[in-house]
């Protein structure tokens, strides 16, 4: 039985992800775009943005995440990704509202990531107590999250 455009788009998205994980970023971009041409999804836009980020194209990455949000405002990943890209650009005040939206997005599984990223943004702004709270919250959600545990420990050493 032939697969429809949605199935083929999903296959291309998965192939793009594999290419990205193997470091074949140009190929990943091509596959994600092919997927989007067949059937636009928030996931494909988000992953394309992620690939752009790894290629050093932060503004393109942010634009793809905004396209993802336009397609599915409940999908939390692009909110977190925009926040992380803003942090990388040193735009902490702009990052925070995106990360707060990721925390409350209805469809988002690794919810500890935006809490950790909020902690990074607050830390960069010198808001140490707020940063610690965010890192702690990330650990409450995912107790084995090493980056959050390390951040809490670093803050503890800074204060003592």
C-alpha cells in the first residue's frame, strides 16, 4: 500500500534527524526542507532551526522556530529553542519570555530544559537566587540532569 504525503514527510524528517546526528548538516537541511514541502509540521521547522543553529545561523534558527509555533502553538520545543538561541546571542531579557512559554506549553516532554535555560538566563543577568530556583526546578523534574546538578553545585561554591 503506497504511503501518503504525511507518511513520506515523516520519513524525510526522520532521515533529516539521522543526518543531523551524523554531522551531515547540509544534508539534514535538505531533508527537512523536503519534508516541509510535502507536509509542513512544527517538528520539521524546529529541527531545521536546530540544524541552522549548529551551522551558526542563529537568526534563521529563530525564524524556523517561529514558523513552528505558528503551525502548532502547543508544541514547546521551539519556545525553548528560541530561548536557548537568545541566550547564545547574549539576549537574556528576550530569552526569558520564550522560556516561560516553553515551561507552560501543553505539548512538551523534556520540561526540565526550559527551567535549566531560564536558570542560565537569570544567572547571566546576575539574578543568582532566581537562577538557583530554576536549576532546582529542573532537578525536581529530572533528578539525573547532570547540567542542572552541576549548576546548583557551582552556585553553592560561589556563595560559600
